[in-house]
């Protein structure tokens, strides 16, 4: 455990020197998004194809408030977290009534519903053009318009959310969610209200997604329509699976791989998503635990 | 002694099939009450009704003086009814300790710290979990994963999960299913050792087990109760013999 934390802290310090600070910032934002998804996917065993709903809703609401009322950054974060949790409560309530394929399709369908609402509501969201002009107001004399300062801020929030997620999954709730993943029938038989716990996973995951959404909007100064679209929902699933959904750190590694590849390769090679496709096929066929499992196998081989 | 678990004309139909038909049963507190019957007699369906897996079509269920008909499964567990399954139903990727921990935590009176307190820091739950594993003789394997132990041990774990909930009534659905003669013998000893500590309702096929451990036996056939009595009475009952012989010949 300690080793992972040290490695992560070193990465946080070094990353902005390896890639552009904006990309480094995006990596940790996406990692937060992945942490939220993984509570559902990895811990509860629920494949949600609608995480962008919470990410995008939070980005729009907080972005709007930042743009028109110039609210405090921390307040914007709090609003985003709340909107993420609330929208997840709504969507989750409907989705947990069903399981399996129907569950997945419901998360997807409701995501589409939110997407088209944003698409049509141009007076607020800007529709296809997105919602531009989102400021990054300074906080306590910290000038967030400097990329590296904003990077430090995002890193701190990311580490804080990782700590919170670690506490949650090591607490009884984490174990109960995993019990539901392992055997839903038995979990109910020993006394857990399964749909309610699934809903809790949704709400917590939504809160993380919401916080990430706000940071994303402030990073790029815009909420693009894609931020609430299903491709975005798919990307976070993709990244998490590549990193390894069985572990707390999987989505973080997945985010590093995914964002770094997409940002660095997209300028060199237009067909770069092929690389992701190949990586995904390898993971599905040979490495169900993603990069994390590859690492474990490698270190066992060395030992 | 007073009856602890009681049903009144309990019925469950799946379409045209009456899986359980008008079963009135009374389980005395502290007794070991077995339910036998040929395959498809409705025994497991009866358990599913008692534990709230699905609601009955008609009839009532009482636990003590409380009417529990239609109470969903997760609430039934909190009322003190715990069950084991005929087909092993554990948490495969969990350690044995985590398996029973999960059951022990569920019936804790309050869930304080659900979100942020370390699972391992609940001393009472930990203690109860170890106790349950000890009771079934799996204490030494507490850190093994449930999917890596033998089938016989999984059957024991199945029982431990039910015990960890500290139930008032223990419903055991064929605890010896698929066990070797040696494992069966151990399971019988185990069930016997639990006798008196819990009120036990036992479904079993193996007649020799039933006759040795039961206080009372109810016989089901095509969803109905056709006989009830002490092991000696049941053995002498002509209807029971016919049901069993008929069941085998069919």
C-alpha cells in the first residue's frame, strides 16, 4: 500500500515536467472520474455506460454559476459534487430497478436523454458549440490562470478524493458493495437491501464524477457538448478497464495511459484510437485485471 | 414449548403449478424440525417463502407473535431468520473471514461508520465472524479464498455464513448435498452440535441423517404436508413410504 502512495506522489510531482501541465491536469481529472466509475464497475460489478451524465451536468451547472455569478472555486466544486450526486441519485434510482443488460441500457438511455437536453437547450448550454467563457477565479491569492498553479490545485483535490475513496472501499460499505458484486442473492439473504446499496454506489460515484466535471470545465474554460455524451461515458469505462477495474489504483493508471495516448498520439497519427483498440483487446483476452494485473504478473515473474 | 416459527395454509403457485399448497407448519423453539419429501415436493420453495425470497400466493407466516408474510429477504434476515442454500451460495472472491464478516455485520444493530471506519476495526463483528468459522471448524482457513477451498469446506462455510448472523431460526437446505460419506458424517456432527443452541429447520434427502438428528419431521409431497411426527412415527407411516417409493419409481 505504502509503495503505491509514494509512487503516486512522485508521479504527481514529475508529471507536469513530462507532459504539458494542461494534459497532466486532465489526467488527474479523468482519474477522479474513473475513481467514481470504478466504485460501480469494479467494486459493485455494475457496468454504467452513463457516467458522463453526472460529469456533464455538474460541469454545466457549476460552469454557469462561475460564468454568470463569478462564484468561488471551492463553492463551484461543492456545487458540482452536489449536482453529480443528485443526478446520479435520479438516474441510479431508475437503473437499480433492473439488472444485467437492461441495467446497462438504462444507464445509456438516460445518458442520451441528458445529452439531448443539453444539445437542445442552446440558450444555456450553447448546444453543439458548448458553453464557453468559464473563468478560473483565483483563490486565496492563488492565480489559477497559471497552468502549473491550477495543476497543483487539481492534484491536491485528486489526492484528497483518492484518500476519500480509499476510506470508503476499506469501510464496511466497500465490503458490502463487493459482496453484492460477488453474490447478489446471498447479500440480500444476509440482510442487505441490495438496490439501496447500489444506489449509494451511484450517488458516491456521481459525486466524484461531478467534482471532476467542474475541474474539467475550469481547465479548458468551456463545457463542450461531448462532456455529457456517451463517447465520454465509454472512454472512462475503457480507461478503467485498461488500467484494471479490480483495484483502487486501476482507473488512475488507466487515465494516465488513456489521456497520455490520446493527447500525444492524436497529433502524430490520426488513427491512434487503433492503439487503444488493440490494448483493449489484449486486456479483455489475456489480462482481465488490466495494467495492474500485468504489473503483478511481472513482479511475480521477477521474484 | 412455544412455537417460534409458524405458517398457516401457506401456498405458492407458479402459473398452474402449486409448488406449495396449504402448508400449516409449527416449529417449536429450540427444536430441530426436518422437512423431507421427494424431489420437487416444494421444500426449497417453502424455504424461499419463509425467508422472503418471494411472497406467497396466499397464507400467513409468523415469527414469534409477529406476522412476517411478504417481508422482503433483507429484512427477514434482521428479524433473525438465517438460511443456507442447497447449492453453495457464498462470496467466491472473499476470504472465509470476509464471507462471515459480511453476514455478521449485516445484523449488527447500528451501521455507524459505514462509510469511513475500517472494516477490520469492528471488534464485535470480527469476534462473531471468527466464532462462526470456529463453530464449523474452518478457523484455521480464515484467510483462504472461498473459491479455493474444497466443496465440503464450502458447505461448511455456507453454514458459517448463516450462523454469523446470530439467528433465532436457522434454515438449512440440504447441508450435506454433494458431500462424500466422510464429509457427510462430519456435517451431521456439526448440525448435531448446533442443536439446542438454535431452532433449526432442516431440509434433507438422506434419511439416515434425518432419523438420527431430528426432533420432529414433516413430510411434503406435491406441495402438501402428508405427515408429521417423531422420527419413529414417520418411519412407521404408510403414506410416507408410498410417497417415497412412488417418487423413486416414477
